[in-house]
C-alpha cells in the first residue's frame, strides 16, 4: 500500500474559507434592475433550485443586498455570462433581506457574507464555487466541474467520507480496489457516512480533478483516494488495498492525524 497526502479539492477548501457558501441579483428583483411584479409568498430561490435539478442544469445564484455601483457592475457581468450559458444553466437573483427568501439565504449561510456574491450549484445539489464582491466571466466559468467532482463535493458537503475509485478496464487490481471500497461501505460503522465514486482515468472531463488529487491519468494500477470533509485527501492507495487498510487510515484521522493537523467541522469522518 502507498498513501500520500495531496492538495485539498480546491473548491471545497475555498468555500470553507468563506464559511461555506455565498452569492448576489436576478431578473425578477426590485431595485436598480427595474420594477418587479407582485412576488409569490414562497421562496423563488428554493423553487429555482428544484427546477434546475429536475432539468439537469447548474443554478447560478446572485445574492445581493445594496443597490450600489458595485452590485450593478457585477450584476452586468453576471447577466452577460448567464446569457451565454443559458442552455446548461439557470440563474436567479436573490435579495437577502427579502423575508420570503430567508430559507434560501439560511440554506447557503450568506447573511454575513460579503456582497454581492454568486454561488454556483451543480445539478446534483453540490455547491461548486462562490464568488464574493468582484469577479469576471472567466472566474464564473470555473464553477463548472466534472461529474465525478460534483459527486465528491456533494458527499463531502453532506459530511460524508468519499472513496474515490480511479480505475477502468485497463488498470490492474481493479477488482481488489473496488471490493475493498464496497466492503468498507458495507461495515455498519461507516455505511451511512460513506459514498463510493468511481472515476474513469481515461475520461478527459476528469483531468482537472485528477490533477488536483495528484493522480496520474495514465496510472497502470487502480488508485483509491480517501477524502474527508471538508475535502482533504486523507490517504491514497495505489493498486490492491484491503478494507482493513482503509479502516486504519480512518481511525488514524479520527485520532487527530488529519492532513495538516486539522479536521473539518464535525471531525474527519463518522464515529465508530
């Protein structure tokens, strides 16, 4: 077995710095962008989240508070980008002081975040990026992540461990590696707090994630990466691995041996 501590998944760590999620206005808001018709009593934001998920689209949310020059300027950048990505993306603006949007603001923890702020949410509900105060279109575009990255992010944001199984038909020890991951998840101590994500290293969409995790896309062996909230790799196993080896790394992390000497909120993983 070989294990190596690598860099954190960048977007998770970035969001942790902001206290997790933040963002800023949309087409149907009051203020400098024009008059608004009578708004429904229910949250437009939560409705938009559900609609985007059902249609398989990203949702970009522009949270805002003040009708000032900075907000107007950033909303212009936001609108321009959203117009270009309309086929794959929904967007909405949310005034955080609107009492009808309290649930939406609370869901993303943005009440004390610097404004304006854009939050990007993948179709599966994973928050992929947050952009406070000032941003450009190129930065917004980085919020689009690969399918495997979105799966990992969602599980980590749900406070779960992730066993990322990098393997395909050409890698050696594939069955041993996936078998160990499945055995770990079958353990009642970890079953409810573990997600298994399989990544094909030959898929071009996953190059960015593999690079962040320092895994060679042309690896001849299956690689299993153990991730713990908020997104730090706890261990990396190349080739054959056993359930006991994974359990040992989780136990070590729970004992305070997390990468960098720090654990995420609530610890590195589920309690035994």
